[in-house]
C-alpha cells in the first residue's frame, strides 16, 4: 500500500516503505528463504496449532526413524563394498528431505523462522564417487541424520504428553456422562480415600475437578512439550543456516566496506586532481609570472599577485569542502546534532529536523559519519533533482534482532524517480551503510514522494 505525502510532510519514521522487500533468511538448497508464516494469534489458535504439530510428529517420527535407521544399517553393513557409500549417501539425502519437511512444519505450524542451510554441492563435471563423498562430507547431512534418530524419542514423548493430557482433560470433564456405564468396583475409590464420601457423586466431582485443572494447565503443558521438541529441531536443522547467514553478512559487509573505501579514495583523488591541484598549479604559474614582472612592470606583477591570491582562496575553499566530505570538523568537534543543524541551515528547502536527544552526542564515530553522509547525500539530491519544498529528517534509535540501531529517514515531497543504481552518490552511500552491517532502502515512485531510510547498527 503506497503512502501519500501531503504538505506539511509527515512520514512516520517506523512506517514500512512501500515496495521494500521484507528481510529474507538465508537461502537454502532450493532457494528457500526460511520465511515463517505469521504465528497463530490467540491462545486457542496457538493451542490448536501446537497440538496439531505434536500429533503429526508421532507418525512422522516413526517413519523417519525406520527409514533412516534401515538405511544406516544397510550402508554400514555394506561399507566394505563400494555399494555401501551410495546407500549411506542416499540415506543422508533421505534425512535431508525429511529435515526439510520438519522445517516447513516449524514455519507453518509454529510460525518459527527455521531457515534452511546451504548444503555442499558437487560440481557438475565430477564423477558419481565425488558426488557421493560430497554428500557424506557435508556436516549438515549428519546433523539431519542425527535429527532423524533423535526425533523418534522427542517426537513420541511430545505426542504422548500432549495427547495424553488432552485425554485427561476430555476424560475428566465428561466423566459425569460416561461414568454410568462403568461397572461397580470393589474396594475404596480415590474419592473415598480422600474423604469425599462414597458413591458416584463424589467420584464425579473429583474427576471434574481434575479435568478443570488439567484444562487450565493444558496450554502450558503443550507449549513446554512442543518447545522441547521444536528447540532440538531448530538446533540441529537450522543453527548452521544462522551461522552461514552471519558469515555471508560479514563477508558482504567487508566487501562493501572495501568497495566503498576504494570508491571514496578514487573520488577524492579525482576531486583533488580536478580542483585544488589545478588551482595550485595556476597559483604557482601566477607567482612565477609576478616574480619576473616585479621589477620591469609592477602593475602587471600586481595583477598577477591578485590572481594568485584568488587562486589560493579558491583552493582553500575547495580543500575545506573536500575535508567535509571526509569528516566534517563540526561533526568531529560537537557531534551529530550540531553537524546536522549546520547542514540543513544551508538548505534552500524547508527542513524539519528531529534528532533523538541521546543520539545528538556521543555516538561511535563510524555511526555518526554514516548517518551524517546519508543526510548530506540525500539533501544534495533533493537540491539538485527533487524540486521539493518540504523535507523531513528523522534520526532515532530502533530495536533490531541484533541490538539497537540508528535509523535515519529523509523524506521529501519532490518529483520522485530516484534510484539506488543511478549515479555514484546513492550507490556509494549504500555500500558505506552495508559495510557497517546496516541497510539502506529507497522508495521514490514517479511523482513522489521520496523516502530514503537507513539503519546503522550501534555495535559494528
């Protein structure tokens, strides 16, 4: 759903950007993202989902244990023959498929993320033996096999507890109805032993109380039993996927930081060459001309000195501008808040700046610099291309699964049409943010409004 932007500009900092893709989990062997279904809402829906998960685990555990154990026994027994290796590899692949089924159950029934790990894959040009060994050397294959064997214990135990407790609830609450068909027993009943009296009446009351207590405890018992089984499943089937995701993010962030640094250095070198260096060359030429003309033509020497003076001032201004592109002095000396205020003071548009007080001073230097350049780059784009009259800049702290992050949002009511792939400014900005482990999202449909949002982790 596309948000509309009216003047005065008001885009909630925590609103979802239209067209922005939701974060995806690490890709699995078939491109699975590990995206979980929305968890059941309400205790009744959650209880039903967890009960269905527990009940379906019983036949699945039996089938999984039987097939995988038979494959392991056959493969190990034939391991002295060449045929034993393909049997073991086939068993590992079977366990892999059953593990995928369990991940799907975790996502759909319980709403857990349960990402699929990236399995080792052999090249297309290798022989069958190398393919078999690739499967057998993959640690995740043996984690899947371990899960197939252990799930028979935890799955049966979970199903027994959940279904047994449900039976206790149903039996206790309906005892008043079906107790009439029970034969009379010799000896004291439990109600008599507890001093509640003789006959079916006290026994009915006692069983009804048991049923009510069991019903009240039912959601907690089911949740604990399911959590134990599902926790083991996630630990064996998805923990490596989370580790692989961390490695990919660290590698991607390192590459992005390296690319951003190289791009910044090339840009700085080009700007120095095209700006201050040319002016300093011109300054040297003017000073040399003035020195030769000083005795013969003082007027022309004075003109040459005036030109040299102007070149020196222009070179100083350009060097000052370039130094702001590296690290603005005000940002270094006084922090993010005053630096942003000084930045927007130079803007021609009306800018509404909101900076969370805790973020105005004392941020890590790399976070301050990244946030400052997000605002500076987008304000430059607004001035050059947007034609906006109102700009809103919001800087605040937001919680993330990995800790707190600084979210900076720049929104304007201009003509839109911006894209991260256009030009080097936004592309370099995206690399800078990614290099710090953050994210940058741009939404700029034709006709506007444009919203640029970046999140930079406070812990890099």
